[in-house]
C-alpha cells in the first residue's frame, strides 16, 4: 500500500468516526436535520422526532411529498427563501401534530461548492415547545407577582396617608382620661351583674380589652405615630422598587434567546439615555461618560439599558456622598470583548450585595438588596460574560458588563457557563423571597 492509499484509508476511517460522532450529537440533542438539492429534494435526513422519517423514505422526495400541507408549506417556503437570497434564514414554525401543537426553531443555510455556487440547502430544526410553554408560565407568574405587589403598594400608601391625616387629631390626655373613667364605670356595672351569664362575661372581656387599648393609646405620642408612618413609607418605597425589578425581569424573560446576534447595537444611544434618565431622578448626582461610545456590541438595546440602569442606580443608592459621582466607561478587553464599566466614589460594595451574583450560592435577597446587581449579572451572562466587580484606589467600586462583539474572535458567542443567575425559574423564586422579606 503506497502513501496515497494509506492517507485515503486514514481519511476514510476519520470520516467514519466523525459521522458516528455527529450522529451521537444529533441523537442526544434531539435535532431534526436534512439536506436538499436545488430542486428541494432530500439528499440526506436525520430525524430524531416522534414522527421520524428514514433516509430511504425521504431521499429524492420533497417536503410536500412527505408531509401534510400545514407542515410542508412553511418548510418549503423557508428553503426557497435561502435559494433565492443565498442568505441563512431562521424562523419559528408551529406544526399541528396528533399529540398537540409543537413549536420548532428552524435554521436553513445555503450549501455551496468550491466556487461558491449554491448546490442546495441544509436545514436543522429544534423542538422548542417546552421552552415556549415555560416562558408563557413564567410570564403569567411574574405578571401576577407584579399585580400583587402593586396592590400592596397602593394599600400601604393609603394607610400611610390616613395615618398622616390622623396625626393632628389624636385624642389629648384629658379625653383619654375621660375615656378611661367611662370604661372603669362600665366595668364596675358589669361586675355587679350576673357574672356567670355568657353575655356578661363576654362584655367584661371586651371592656378589659378596651381599657388596655386606651392605656396603650395614652402612651402613643405623635412622634410614635410619625415613626410608624415613616416606616410604612420606607417599606412602600422598597416594594415599589421591587415592582420595577419585576418589570425589568419581564423584559429579560420575554426576550428569551430570540435576538438576532448578527445585528449589532451601538452603545452611544443607550448610554446617553441612561445618563439622562438617572440624572432626572437624582439631580444631585453627577454622571459622566468616557470611552468609545460608537462601539457596536452584540446585545439587544433593551437588555443593555436594563443592565446599565441597574448598575448606575445601585451606585447612587449606596453612595454616602451628598453629591454622588458616577462614571460610565467603555473600554475594550484584550480578547476583543467590550466592557461597560460603572465607577462610583462610594464606600464600596457591601459583601451581602456582591454575594448575590455568585453562581454557586443562592444568597437571599434582603429587602430587595442586591436584586439590581443580580439582574445586571443576568444581562451580562446572556450577552458576553459574567459581571465583573473591582475596587478603585479611592475605595469606590467598579462594576462591569461584559459584552460580545464581532471582533472578539468568538463570533459573538456568549458566555456558556451554567448559572442559577441565568435561570428564569430561579428569578421568580428570588423575587418571591424578596417580597416575603419586605412584607414580613
């Protein structure tokens, strides 16, 4: 056997191993894949679905010869679009099956020869029905949570206003003493009656309770009530803050993985919008911007806004300076990825806040504390990498979003590490814990 023959045998063996590996991956991933020629006739099929078709059954046939019209029409349309445009096409398609509607995410791309001519279409489809249903359930659950939160906020605000109104009309000490005298007289009259009578016994118990309340009221000063009103307002503000976090979570959950990462987002409009929004809400704060704002990142603008807004608001909320200073900086890592840094001059990030973004620890959210950081972590993980936290030489904090770009050498591939922080189910769990802590 000469050298060329040996190389041919080695190549054949390697090709066989690669094919076996590919079949294993396709089987475990539950992916339906196929190739068709320019006449849309199948040249290869790998179908792991419940209504699978075999190679002999499909080879040489079009989709409309294998499937009912409601399945064949959208798949043929997608493949035709690839042949006509020469560009990849991704669509979500719902198929009606005996077991119920199934939702597929289908991707089709052109197959080209060595000269670049289109010779057919390759297609892969993933059943995303369960993921879609989970997203629907999460959407309903979080909207219910938001509704309940806002109802509680409205109730607490009403109670605080009523308490404020009554501050000026509290009974004075003379009226309280007169009330206590009346209660003592009534109590004496009750004791002269039939004490064994259930009616008398019940009345006596109620009078004892009324006297106790009168004594408590006599000890209740205006400052006590004012403190109560202040506490109610603090809890209300915290609850309102949680409702905003729920709104942000809904945006992140609803966006799912549908963003087309071939379309970039310029940083300037989002960063300047966040600067304006936070400055209006915090006129004493000074927010500056530095770095190449014309940078384009592979992240949806709405998610980028949420992550950045949470970081800037968090930096101001925990700053003990009369006029907090926050700087939004843009810089490029050696890897090609972009960092959007939020730098503050505060006392540093509390340990319990930093702990909530650790992947291995389900740290509790105390009074909603840390929720903004955690949402920013989710945005960063979805769009480039984990959130980065450092300290400045002056004792402040630098928190950075990591964002994918076309120039990062990874084709915009986002961080793939499994994390409870990127799990929507865990999100609802944490929000519920935060609400329970606020209202307990």
